């Protein structure tokens, strides 16, 4: 995608997936929390709800959205028409209803996606992508196209095993080497470090040249559960809670440590990669 004549080049955008090998680990809630923490720091953030078929971000915010990425790809809506406004100035691109395989998009749909983002005038600092769980093709697509990957897991054997499986696929098949690791629903820093150590030990034993970084942790906190029930973000209902403070720390670390390739133009790079994969993911 090239810059159109006479247009000022857009600033680089951080494109980060928040992903997991197993469902039920709180991934969508953390995506929303990180987005809000970044917004409170003055950053412009768009969440792409990429769990295509399950509109988790909508539910967590109590949003009533009627248009989705499906409408954009079909040409019935533009990007500004499907993007919903969230709290603290964040934006949300809602998930489509039903399963949508990115590898099955027509060339026309891919070009429409690229063109819509190219024409969108909002300057972004961060695009956070809330992927589905597991190692399905859509999960792989988004994780390959993004600059950075945050893998969420809990202190459960199945969660740790499935997180390793996701990292293994992305590393051995697609040469992705760097991952942020985020233990969620732990009792504190000691348990978080133990979860990270268990995952790192397996990765170090079986995977060569993979780099795992403990980006932080989020503790078990009844304020999070209460916020989910109220369909309001816990960073807003309980900004001084332990969970909110830890998520804010994570957002600060992400903001303070951009990847080396950021200068290459994150959003442009991401969209072109996303549109160009075709059937390359097996």
C-alpha cells in the first residue's frame, strides 16, 4: 500500500496481538484493560476484536453494535461506520457473527480492507488485536502479521501446555522468535514467575532461539469479576485495584519499549502481511 499523492505519511502504529493457547484465561478482559491504560496515557488505541464469531469486547463493554468487519468486507459499510466508540476514547472494531476465515477472503475483500484503513484519517498509536484462542488459522494469521505478541496464560497445566503449543507452532513453522508472556489470575509475583519458569523450561528444552519475556502479571481480583458482571471495564470501576495497577504497569512497559522494526510503518506492514498470506498457513 503506497501513500496517496499529497498525503502526509501516517505515523508508525504499534500492532500487538493479545493471544492464548486456551480459552477462558481472561484474554479479552486484559486486551480491554491494556487499551484503557494506554488511552489514559494519551495514546490513541483501536481494538480489533479478532475472535471472529464471538464478540467478547462488545459484551465486556455492554455495547450494542450492529455493523462488523463482515459488513466492511462485503462492501456495505465503511471502516468509520463499523468502528464503535468505547470509554476513554478507545475505538473497537467488532467481530463478525459467524466464522470468517481470513485465508478465504477474495482479492477484492483484501483490497477493500487495505483501502479502508488507508483512507481512514484517524491517527493511531496502537492497534490491539484480541485473537481467538488456540492454533486455528485465523489465530496464526493475526499473530504472524503483528509486530508483537502477548501470550496470556494461567497457572493451570492445560493453559501452560496450550500456550507452549501456540508458541511452538509460531516458532517452528513460521519462525516467530519473540513473545511477551502474561500470567493472569495468579496470587502474586511469585506464582507469576513460577508460571513463566515452567513455560520457559519447556521452551528452552525443545525450541531453539526462542525468546520469552515476562511482561508482567495480573492477580486474581474480585473487582475484575464484578466488572464483567456489570459489563464495565475494571480499570474504570476499580482504577485503584491491584488488577488495574498491574495492567497499567504492563501498558507502561509496552509503551516504553517499541520494537526495532517500528520505523517500518506498523499498520501498513501489518495489513499488507495480513492480506498477502492467502493459503500460506497450514
